[in-house]
């Protein structure tokens, strides 16, 4: 899935890069607070895409002595950093600019420039949003959007979709704010639009941080994977009872599995070794994301299944 998210990030990066400078030029020419907030928004999004690409690159580093399970969680860490940046920089500066414009309102000039830039931004960012949406639909399968985000193990995929969705909504808010300011002659609508954009970014960042947090501290494999492992091991002829299945995502494509197994009696050490090797091979063949399997021989336990 990580490899599938890379083209989505590139598409979002290109879309933001094409329009970022234009937004700032328009904000300078017109004095629009909402347009300045949109420029800040695009800068933050562009930086975030670079961070996500960096995280994907770091996650590919091989295991070493200090990181025996690899660097897959780099993706989760940088995803969390992205959420912080959206909140602190994007939302913070947009809210500051909006409040400042409300306290010290000023009429925008050359308003048509704003409409042209917003139209171009809608085309470029809309194309990136559609690309991200199509990719996310392929990944989520039959699951609902919210369910897919909650159960997804590659944050870079839904982060880009969230960012692009917030960008599209921000463009609409900016357009409405600028239009109302022009129609009514009240520049405070422009400042209010900037505040709304800041709130959109704050809400997006909060949701992203919440979803990424679980992956960062250690989230189990999906229920179908866990149940599939449970059925497979329990049905094995050399297993008397499967006590426990513990899983953790060490990265989007790296699942760590720890099993507590009561082997059949009587069984020699050689027979147990063969059973362990068979279980290891069968699990990895059935679930390609499972890269490490640890099996603990333990008498039948009364612990609650996980």
C-alpha cells in the first residue's frame, strides 16, 4: 500500500506547487485575508507532501542493530508531524490573519485577480483530489470511508485525501468570503472566511493526529488477518490449542505476529520444530505483510483471546 500512495503524494505535490506562488501574488495584489490564508494552506500542504515522501523513503531502510524490526514506523511518525504542522502553522496563521483582518478591516483591490486564482486552484487541486479519491477507493474496497480510515495502516494515503479535501473546502470558503465582501462592501467577510479556513485546518489536523496516534504507538493487524491466523494455527495437526494471537503493525507492510501455542502431547523437540516451521511458512504465504512470526510453546492458557 505504501508504494501505491507515492503517486498520490506526487500528484498532490504538483497541484499545490503550481498554485502556491500564484495565491501569494494574488493576496499581495488584492489584500485579501482569505487568499493569504489559502496561500499559507498551500505552503503547508506542499511541505507536508515532502515530509510524507521523506517518511516513505526512511521506512524502506533495512533493519539494523538498533532497529531490528526495520524503520517502517517512520511513516507513522512523519504522518503525525504533518498533523502538527497543519494545526500549528496552517490553522494558527490562518486564524491569526482572520482575527487581525476583523480587528483592522481593509477593502480588497483587484478582486477579479482572486477569482482567477481561485478558479485555477480549483482545477489543479481538484485534479489532485480526484486522483487521491480514486486511489483511496481502490484501497478501501467495500469498506466505508470512515471505517477505511480507522482501519487503514498507511497514513500517507488518507492524509493526502484529507489535505486535498480540506483544500477544496477552503477554496469554496475563500470564494464565498471574497464574494460577500465585494457584494456587501464589508471587508470583514473576507476575514471571517480566513477564520473558517483556519478552523477547517484545525479540524483536519486533529482528526489526522488522532488516527495516526494509534499507528504510532502500535496497532494490531486487521481483524480478518488476526482471525485468519487464528483459524489456520488452530486447525494445524500439531497444535492442541492456540492460547493467544498478538499482532502489531511495524509499518504499513510489516506485521509482527506473536503466538502462544500448546503443542500436542506427546511431541518430540524435532516434531515441535517442524510444526513451528510449517506454521511460520503457512502464515507468511497466506498473509504477505506478515514478516516476522514468533511462537511460544506454552501449556493451555485461560487468558482471554486477543
